[in-house]
């Protein structure tokens, strides 16, 4: 089972390509206009880490065939490119069953767009609003494709009383951690997310492992 998770931060090369932010139309004072533009620009840029078209991968966590978790940190695009090549190789292994949490809406769009931008071969993947025939998304499964509302990975691990590590950080912290050079914390967070996703998958879809055996 290929359980996976990506962590991202804003790609600075995308920022100059975006339209400039503007101040409210009723502002007249030049100082207030400049302040408003700066605030809106900073707010927009802070969200780019979660935009598949404007982010880059800084950590990619996966399980191997024995269920062991490994995390590749990507401080630059060369490492990111190599990590993507390895990931798609594992994805394309006969019998592979990719599993993620919120992967249809986030992880896979990121992996696909970064592969396109870095000229990395990838298999053809079909993504739909409520699922993908090529991957199991536990968030969609547990919410009945959104019918009962989406809840976090942490919620479901606690709801099923899974024996998994707690995480003191979240995806929204990753950009700041990278900026501060705290790569070990980024790796630990990604590793924990994969461990928890794997445990949740075993609990929700035990048949996958039965079939594998």
C-alpha cells in the first residue's frame, strides 16, 4: 500500500506571475493605499503554500512495501524532482494501491502540477471533485464524499482511538518552519501524518491488507 503525504511552501518563482493586489477603491490617501496593498499582498502570499499552482514540495512522505515510512526533504528543486521520479515509480508498481488523506483535493494536484513544471514523467491520473478511480482518499470515504462534512485526520485518529503519535504542528505551520530552517520538525510532521494515515487506512479498509496477503 502506497500511503503518501506532501508538505508544501510557497514557490517564490510564482509570485511575480500573479496580478498585483489593489487597495479598496474608496481609498484616497497614498499612505493608506500603500499599506493596504502591502497587507493584501502579504495575506495572498501566505496562502500560496496551499495553492497547487503556486507552491513547491518541501517534504514527501511515503510507505514502502513493508509499511515502513520514509520522508524525503526537498530543500531545492533538484531534490524535489528526484523525489517525484521515485514517487511515480512506486505509484506505477503493479498492484500498488495509493492511499492518502485529502489527497484528491490537495496532495495529488500538487504532485501533478510540480511534475509538470519540473518535467517529470507521471502516469495518467483522473481526479474528480468527489474522488479518483486511481487512489483511495480516506477523507472522502469517511465523509461519504462530503455528505456528512469533512473532518481532520487528527479527529478520525482520535475517534477510532488509534495508537498513533500526536503532532504538535500542522500543515499551515510548514512554511514558517521552512523559513526558520527547522527542517527536522517538517520531516517529523510529514512522518507523523503518513503514520497516522496508514493506521487509519488499516482500520477503515482492512480488506486491502487481507487482499494483499
